[in-house]
């Protein structure tokens, strides 16, 4: 059996600035709840947080596994050809369509974005994917907008939002300051060590 093609992963420090910021916000919020609402409300809130965490943990694990498997299974040259910097408008269109049809929440979509970025997709395609997923996601339209807001609202909201992923991708491709693969703190390594 041939060894798999080397895969690139984005590596970040486990305890970076965003972790410290969110930890401080959580501690401050917890202290405020204890002080303003009392010990009983604090413990009820903590219990609710633990229940929510236990409920979403399987989805998080699934999303991270999908992202990891995509990195290993999808050849880097294929991702680069279809979603890389040289893919042009075609890459933006493919990413927009993929984002629009991706079901589920950020637990599924963001690990995919990281995997595609590490596999060679450029920042424009990644921004188009995330913008399409959040602005024109068909799952959201079918499950939430049509039943609650009606077909006319859903259609107009979809139509006026349709250009957003393309516009966002074209703007970010013009910015010289960001490259997903070489972003600060996002060192690269090969699977199996390098």
C-alpha cells in the first residue's frame, strides 16, 4: 500500500491570546453572576453550561474528525487546482456553492475550512465558503426562514445576499496582508513529523 501524500496542517499554540481572553471573560462573567445573582444561580448556570457542552461535544468531535480526514483524503494538488489562488473566479464559485449547501453549524463548517486551507485553498475561496455558509446557507433557508418568515422574505433575502460571498472573496484576494498558510502562529508541518 502506497503511503499517503504528505498533508499539511495548520499548527497553533494551544493556549494563545484568544484562549486567555476567553478564559478571562468566562472567569469575569462567572464572578459577576456569583456576586450579582448569588451562589445558587452560579451553580445552576455552571450545570447548564456543562449540559450544553456534553450535548455539543459529539458534534465537535465529528466535525474535527471530518476536517482531519478531508486533509488526509483530498489530494493537495486537487484542492489547489480547484480552490487555490490560481483557480480564479471558478474557485470562488465552487467555494460559494459548497458553503451554501453545507448543512449544520460552525462545528462542522469551520474544521472543513481549516482542512481546506491547510490543503491549499486560498483565502478568497475560504472567505467565500464561510460567507456563503452564513449568508445563503440553504439549510438555514429551508429549516428557519421559509417556515417562519415565508417564501417571499426568504427569496428576497437570498437574492440580495447572493453576491456577498463573491464580493467578500474578491476583496480579501486584493488584500496583501493575509495568507492562510503563512498566518502568524500558523506554522506548517507534515503529517508524521518534519
